[in-house]
């Protein structure tokens, strides 16, 4: 009997020990933040001098090097709200699709809390941002604490705690180290760019650690109250959810023969480029007196004669659907959702290769052909690339065609036809807007079609993005069960 009692007490004892240690860490972070808050609020002179000296030193080091500033901006963007909100939102949707509503609620509460703490404390303290000799970056609002430091600590830390169980044990420590390095770099870039003092960044980290600790501790208490084991945080919040949240637990090989696939794609890329280069050189320099020359002369002129303010504004907005930011945004939303629903990397690889191949083929062909823009008013001004082929149109065709190819065979719902329609409407709209704005000839549009058709066809043959469907794979939630997602958050809030 004594042995049984002792064995039942061990988990409770381990939990109590870990809880006490965790509470001490949380309390230490909270006290450290409170101390910094008081010192900043009362303008403690040693801290004031140290903050300004470090800001000036970093400005002198960074300002002369524009390439370094570009790199720092790229790193600091990883801690900005757009990136963090996208990551957390996609993670929440994926967890709901995988029926892990408790983890989704945890991410929502932790993320929203971080969003509330940052502006509230900035308003309360009212500290102005650094003033340096050579400004290299700017940021709105007040300075204390650093929102990037706070947000990156909370968001990446919460995502790590949620998805650690999906990683193999040997990868968990490297993942923790990678997140720690990323959060540290984001904070340092805020100082190096001259938009935050050292104390702002330290305060952001301390506050982020305290808030993340509080929410993780609350989640662990919830598990304990329901009789579940409470493992070390190094195993994640819910170790038993590892298989459910793993991106592709049943996929043994993304491609059955990766080496031959790479060789086929490289050879195919060269062939597609050759066809694109040949057509581009013909329509650009050797098509005088042909139908192509008449088309390239009359169509831009026809559009230029019909410019109105309303159509110009509309063409600008529609043209934006084909620019890099819009294409990247749609890709970064679609790919995680496909991974969450069908648990396969191959469709994601298909989309990624479609966009990468389109970009490289477009840049190579534009550089090789060097076709001038149409001889009409170019409403977008001077562009860094030549006219043939149209990058906007090619990217739009490749993206929406790849999406339609994946979605159409993976559901029997009526809305799959919407993706087919988008694969036609989006490229046509972008093409008309680009020609209206005087940025492309009609044969540039033809070149984009040629590029997209050959490249997507090659990828479909090599990658076979829907092979898992023909082998019997089904989504995590069937098409007729999509409505069940609406109830997941409500279920998570009910007592169990």
C-alpha cells in the first residue's frame, strides 16, 4: 500500500517542483520588467546615458552600409505584426482542421494578450524613440517596450510549445535554439536600426517571457485539473497530440525518385527556356509585317486612346493581384491549409516549384530577350525588367492554375469550380490591366501563357501532385464535415 501511495505521489511531486521553478522564472521576468519600467519612467540617468550611447554606436556602425541595413530590415520584419499574425492565424486554422481546439485556443489567447500588452504599455510610459545622427529606419508610436521583441518572443515561443510534439526528439533542442536565436536577432535589429533603445528590447523580452510563462502555466494547470500528465515543457504542451499535428505523418516519401525528378526538372527548365527565348526573339525583332506585329502595334494604341481616371484606378488595383506581394500572400495562405487538410507535402511542393520556376524563367527570358516596353505612355513608369514575357501575368497563371489543379480533384463540392473560374478570370484581368497601363504587348501575354503551360505541364508530369488522392488519401475533415469547424472553439470552452 505504501508503495502505491508513493508511486501516485511522484507525478504530483514532479509537477509541484516544476511548477515552483516555473513560477520563480515567471516572477523573475515580471520583476525584471517592473524594475526596467520604473527606471525608464523616472529617467534614471545611468540607464538614460547607456541607452543613448549604444544607440549612437550602432548608428555609426550601420548607417554607412546600405546592404547591411537591407539585411537588418529583412530580419526585423520577421518580428513584425504582419508576419506574426499570419503565422498564428494559419496555425490556429490548421489546429482547428486537425481538431486540436484546445491548442488553438491557447494560441489565440496568448497572441491576443501580446497584442494588447504592447500598445497599452507604450501609451502608459510614453517614451519617445531614439534620435540618431543618420536615421536608417522609422517606426510609428512610442518606444517602450519593443513590440517586435515582445511579439516575437510570445508568438514564436507559443508556436514552439504547441508544435514541439510534432518534431522528432532529436530535433527539439535545435528547434528551441533556432527560436531563441531568431528572437534575439529580431531584438538586436531594433537597436541596430535605431528605432529602440536597449532597455526597450530587454523590457520586451522580459514581458514576453512573463506572459508566455503565465499562459503556459495556466494550460498545464488545466491539464492537471483534468487528470492528465504534465510533462516537461521541453516535450511541448500536449505531447499526445504529436501525430495529430504532424504535417504529414503518413507520407514516407515526398517524391519516390527525387534524383531523377530533379534531373527531369532541370532538363525541362532548359527546354522551356529555349521555347520561350525563341518565341520572344521572334515576336520582338523578327515579326515585322506579320499578324503579331500588327497586334503589338494596334492593341497598346487602342488601350492608350481609351484612358479614363476610373479605368486607370481600376487597372492599378487589378494589376496588383499579379505583383509579388499578392502572389506570395495567396501562396502562404493556401499551402499551409493544403498541408493541414490533406497531410501531404507533395501538393505544397508543386505550388512552390511552380512559383520558383516561373520566377527564374521570367527573369532569365526577360534578361535574354530585352524587349522594350510598348511605345505608348507607361503608367507604371520605368521598370527594372524588360517587356517579354509578362511576369505579372505568368505568376498569376501559374499560381491559380496550380491551385485549381490541386483543389479540383480533392473535393466533390460545387465550390471547386470557383477555383477553375479564378484560374481564368485572374490572369485575364491582370493581362488586360497590364496592357491597358501600356506595360506589355499582346505577345508578352502570349509568352506568359507559353511559359505557364509548359512549366505547369512539366511539373504535373514529374511531381504528380494528386498522387495521394488516387491512392485513397482523404482530408482530415471531409467536405460534408466542414461545418463542424464552427463548433470547435465552443467545445473547447465547455467543462470536460
